[in-house]
C-alpha cells in the first residue's frame, strides 16, 4: 500500500471552477509547468483523464469493459458522474496521484472533480479544498474561445458541438456553480478571475498568484 493510500489526512488542493472552455485546463497545465507560490503543482484534469481512458481501443488497465463503456457514454452524452459512480471517479483520481508522485509540500490542482455537491462531499475524505479559482466566462466568450481554440486545448475534441456545449453550460450553472457557495461556507478562499475570448493561461496565472498573495 502506498503512502498516499495509508494517509488519513486529506490532501490540500486548489479547485479550478468555471464553464466549459473558460480556460481551466490551460491554466492548470501552466500551473503544473510554472508552479504556484513557489510550490510544485500537479494538475488533475478529470475530463482529460476520462478522455484518455475512453480513447483506448481496448479497456484501460484496471478498468472493466463495463466501466470503459460507461466512461465513453458519459463523454459522448455530456453527462456527469453521479454520486453512485463516485467509486469510479475515485479510482481514476487515486491512479493519478500515484502516477504523478505527489508528495508534501506539492500543490494539487483539481479540475473537473468535483462537479457537483455530491462529489464534493465524497471527495472530502481524500482532499481538502483550500482555494477556489473561479474563472468567470460568459456564454459568448465560451463560444468564441472554442472557435478560436484560445487555450490550445480544443483540438480533436468531440464534445464541442453546439448542442453539447449548450447542455454543458446548463449543467454548469445548475449543478456546478453552487459549489462556490458550498466551499465558501467551509471557509475556502475564493479567487475570481475574469476570462474572456482572449484570456491566456499566463495572464490568468499571474492574476491568480497576485490575488492569492494580497
């Protein structure tokens, strides 16, 4: 059993929150490259992890054929993993932690998990969110960012069609946005970042670090 699996203390984490294509993945990748507040960062991009599993021609190691098919269906339909599916999300998360060789005092950057309050409750035994970086981006800017591929992360995406993007935005505002109030009630530090059609990861990172230090 690994040190991570033995630990009973939740890992401190920064949560990136915002609608689809607001710039979360580019920002998380930039944090992993440059660090944050002088500390090394590990970017857990849940959507990317799901796409990597689903993109294999055969079920990935450690995943059953049923889990593999379920993940593929979730991505194709733009759905969330619900509370009863958390063991699958947790499996993906724990695999990431062990492969990334996370250790104190590294920072964990969460992106895409949790996406609703049920997941936030379940993952609390593994992580303690201390900072929430909220990327505020209008629907118009979301669409512009997708068309321009502003963050450089939309190539070969099969989930950027107009209908699916609209569905994702509805899910975000209905089920993910309430996480702001949920974590605020727990004393989490909220950092608001304005993301428009041209916002880049470098600028968002600089603004986030400035606000975290102020």
